[in-house]
C-alpha cells in the first residue's frame, strides 16, 4: 500500500519584478523530485509616458488645470511615448479634444487611436490625451496643456487693423487741427478658435520721424485672457504733425505670432498763410504820389496754396483796374511752410488806389497782408491855360483899358503851392508894384486864379506848375504887354489970335507910349477948309 504524506508552503511574490521560479524535493529515502523553472512577472505599477507637441512643450502626467495658453501659427508634430520598468508596454493610444476632459471622462473613452505620433494643422485648439497600457494591464493616462494653432492674422472685417478717422473730412483733404481716429482690431475665429490679441501698437509719423506712439499690451495680458477684439479712440496731435506726409501705422500681433499692419496717410496744415508786398519804387512825391506806374510784387508763404483763394481788394477812383499776373511757385510747394508763391500787380493807370490782400489755404487757414496801402499814380501832366477879359490890343501889345488874366490849371492832384507865377511891372523903365495872383478856386480837376492889371505899365507874365506826383506842366509862353490908361498930352504954342506974318505953330505931344505914326495934324481956318497937314 502507498503511504501519502503531503507538505505545503505558501510563497508570496509582492515586489514588482520579473521572476524565475523552480524547486526540487528529496525524501528520506533519497528519492528526488524536480519542478522545472517557470517565469512570471509581478507588476503593480502604472507605466509612464510623455506627450510632446513640437517645441511647445512636453508633458508626463495628467493635467487637471488646462489654460489654453500655448499658441503657434504652424502645424505641429505630436510624439507619444510609453515606458514601463517591469513589464513591457502593451499599447500606446491617443485622442484629442477641443475642451478640457476630467479624468473620469477620459477613463470612460472606449475608442482610442493607436499610434505614437500625429500632426495638427492650424486653426484649431486641442488637448492631447494618451493612454499607455503595460502587459500587466496597468493603464496610465496623460494629457497636454491646451494648445491653439492659429495662422489667421489679426485685423478687422477680413482686413488689417482698422483705422477710422472720425473727424469730418475737409473739402480738400487737408486737416487744420487735431485729427481724432479710432483703431479697431479683432483676432478672427477659424476652426472654432482663435489665439487672441497679444499686442496692438500704434505710431504716428511726420515724414520719417515718429512723433507719437503707444501700445495697449498691458490690457491684453495674460495671454490666457485671449482678448478677441480691441477698440481705441486716439488723436493725431496737429502741432506735432504739421505736414503733408503724416502716417498712422497700427501693428497687431496675436498670441500665435501672426502679425498684420495697416497705415492711413493724411495731411495736416495749421500754419496761416503770410503775405508780403514789395514795390518796384518807393520814390513817392508828397508821401503817396507817383508819376510813373507802380508794380507790386505779392508773395504768399504757404505750403498748400490755391491761387483761387487769394482775394485782392483794390479800389481806384478813376475806375481802371490794375493788371494781375499769373502765379509762380517755388519748388518746395506742397512740401514746406516756407514755400513761396508770387505774382505782380501793375498799377499803370492814373488813379487814387487802395490795395490789400488776403489768402485762405486749402486747409482753411486764413492770412492777410495786415494793412491797406493808399497811393496815387499820376502820369498825366498838368495843363495850364491863360485867358484875358480884354483882348482889344493895339500895336500888338498895347491895351488902353485895364486887363484881368484868368489862369486855369487842369490837374487831378493839384497843390496851389506848386504853381509858380513870375510877374514883372515897370513904367518908363522904372519898376512899379506888380500885381499878384489871387487864390485858386477849385471845381473838380479845374483850379482857377486871376491876375488883375489895374495900372498903366509894361508887364511880363510867366507861369509854371508841378503836380503832387512831380509832373511838370508844359511850358507856357511868356505874356508881355502894356497897359496905358493915360491919354496923350498935347500942347500948341507960337500961335497968336492975330498974326501979321507967317504962322509957325509948335506942337508938343507927351505920352509914355508915343507912336508918331498915329499923330495927325489938321488945319482949319475961317476962310480955309479943313485939311490935313502934310510934310
């Protein structure tokens, strides 16, 4: 009969390891039993793993706090790894989600994709979840942080950053003061996501020089805020940007690094035009009178000049308008406030002129000459006429009655003090008191005076005149005449009432202006008829 005697022992393998287990038994009789070795693994530790997204980061655990604060604008390669110290990795699988999942939600996923790499293209947001299982059926879950891939540039309504000038547009497109404007920027949604604005900055340039600048970056931080849009009201300072080459430049960058730039150009002019006037001659007579035509050169210093906006205010008492030339401009017109624009005004006709000017530039700034010039152009010489009330002449120069000369000077710009009369008077070779010219009476441009010759005498009369502009009158021939108010004195002697011999009368004629040809002697007797005495 067989004798059965069983012995047992309990061995516990509690440490993770790869085991080789075998044993043998020898009884008291020397019999030996051998149990061939067996191999097994004890592994109660979860495997490890990593998720690497391009150069954006590597994660080796399950993240419970997701920020969606990682951004890129290009496709990203995602690499998955799994390791186990004791037992081999059985599988690596993954899934992605555009929103955060709890660990429980991840553990409940029943459809995983096997693989160790994948690629994500722009315009999406995602979290990568991976599942690593070892041969001992230990399972570990891993996740990345939230990632946004975005290659859409920030802008406004499918364009770059919007720059809207809110001031009313001036008639000629040139502003005369500060210019308010509004900046609008939006990060567009693509693939149901966007990265958000990282930076919005502006610059205002006068030519190539930056005169104003700023940014709103502090309002966009942290990146996890993912600010989608921004609107700001700003102002271009006109004094700092008084130029025809002003540029507003707005630069927007999103968190993924996409950048867009927009510019708006404008013109600002806050400088009033300045007007100067020079004349070809300043040699005036009596302060404001010119005997030759006068030419004014008008210069307007202005960047944005329009000749149609220059207003001349000119009056002329004689009615004739001066001629105004066309305008010429310097080469820096439209660029510099020192640009000059010149024309001439020719005052060729007689008249009493007033002249001033003002100008409005294309921005509406106004400037004026600041005064009114008053002057007279007189190119017409005075005309002198002399007439007499007694023209009953004898012997070409003798007048037996008093005589009055009337002097008439025809001149618009008359000054009695500039009339020079030279009168000489003599009697029998001796000087006598000469008459004087009376005061002038005025009737428009006719100016009249008289000279009264009341006494007997030999007279000469010269007259000249210069008008207020310095024009001399034509020479008036000298008048020379004699007034004789005295009758000749005649005496007869050598004749008696009764004469017995021949009669030889003595006849004497006394007169200052004796003319023997005009002496006649007549004989008449009681017994003889009247007859002239001849030689």
